[in-house]
């Protein structure tokens, strides 16, 4: 059993360095354009394919713990870093071509923040290519972000890269009570942000303030899992409520972790919930995948991270994992 212990941002950097030595970053140049996708890939290509999509301030590196862990457990895992697109519709066309290049007919998508928003757009337009969705601290509308940005949003394309990078750095949580692991994850994401080009920064901020909403999905709600950090995140409460109202038949889990990047601060918890999601959406997956032995032999420590705590204000949300023997 592999358990990842995150002790500091330098520890995340050390873990990532070890990951990079075993799993180098790959590139895909989108034909007939200047656009280039970057991605990490692990696991057997004949397994279920999981594609991770990062948020506004992250890169493909954000999910390296999940790529490493799930790849070892027999999944085909890709963490994609998308290039600069102007609109969600253009992004969907680009992602469609990316999946073609990866020789993936249909995939399970795990999207965080903006990545989850774009994944929903893709599921609405290219439904045969999406087997299921996991939305982590995500949203289905950008109208609230557009309203907050005001006239500033229209100036994003002409702003200097240094200004855009600082503006994005300023959106990361800075003060207030914060778990040490969550703060360390934020610091590491901030360092990764330095690798983003001006075009990348402008595109992501523009997409985040695009003023649009996801269309109804042909995907059944029971093929959707919503993961939400405990406490406040950069996603406004109104958008978090809206997402759950849109997918009332979806599975909902409140993570123990606080902060916007639980896949870095508590990677083992996020990874286990993804495994639970995959077991539900892919019945052919073995119930003991990644653990070994039979369920009755698992210890309490193995499943401790899967306990879901839903506050009283969310009583209408039934714990979807309550009767799952994996937990």
C-alpha cells in the first residue's frame, strides 16, 4: 500500500522531481495551429483512461500524485495541460483532437476548477467521448466571475504578462486559518505558475470570466461525482450550490481537506474517492483494485480518508458512499 505524506512545499517538489524522472512531460502539437498540449501519461494504454484537467492557476503537474498512484494500479492516466484557447467552444474542439492523438475513443474526466467547467462543456458537445465526470471544487457558470471582474475582463488580452501573472498570484488564498498542507500546496502551485506563458495566463483568465453557463448534459447524473473541499475555496458559495442543484442525482463528497488543491495537500484522499467513482462507473474494475486481498482484510487506516462529513445545511444531500463496501 502506498501512502503519500506531504510535509512541506519542498517535499512536494522532491516528490515531483522523483515523478518527473520516471514520467517525463510529453508534448502534442495540434495540427494546422501553433497550439501545443503538454501532458503526463502513466499506466497501461489498454486500461480505463482517466484524463485530468487542471484549473486556472495550475499545470499538468498538479495531479502528479494521482497519475503516479492510479497508473500503478492499472489505470491509463493522462494529466493534460491545455494551450491558449479563446472560448470554451474552441477548447472543446482542441480537446477532441487531443483525444484523437491519444487514441482515446471515450474517457473518464477529472476536472478541477476551470478544468471541470471545460469538461462539462465538452460532455455537452461531445457526449459519446465522455464516460463519466469527477468535478473537484468546480463550477458550471462563469457569470459570477465575469461580474466580479467588471470592465477589467475586457482588457485581459492586452495586459502585460507580468501583470497577469501577479493578478493570478493574488487570487490564491493568502490569509486566515489554513491547514499547513493546504498552504504548502498553494505555495507549490504559485511556483508552477511561473512556467505559464502570457498567452496561457490571458486565455485562462478570459475563459474564467467568459460569462457563460454549461448546457444540460446528456450524461446521466449517476455518472458524475462532485468533490468539494471542506470550508471556503476560490469558488463562490453560490456557484458551489448551483453545481449541486444542476446534478442532484450525482454523488457528492465533502473532503476532509481544506483549500483549493486537495489533490496536492491530501492526495491519498482524492485518489481514493476517484477509485470509488471508477468502481461505480466501470463495473469491470476489480473491487480490490490497488489494495490487494479481500475487503474484509482492509484496515481502518486504509479507508479512513473516505469518511464523508456533510454539515446540517446539506441534509438534502444523501451520502452516496454510505452503502459502498469499498469504504
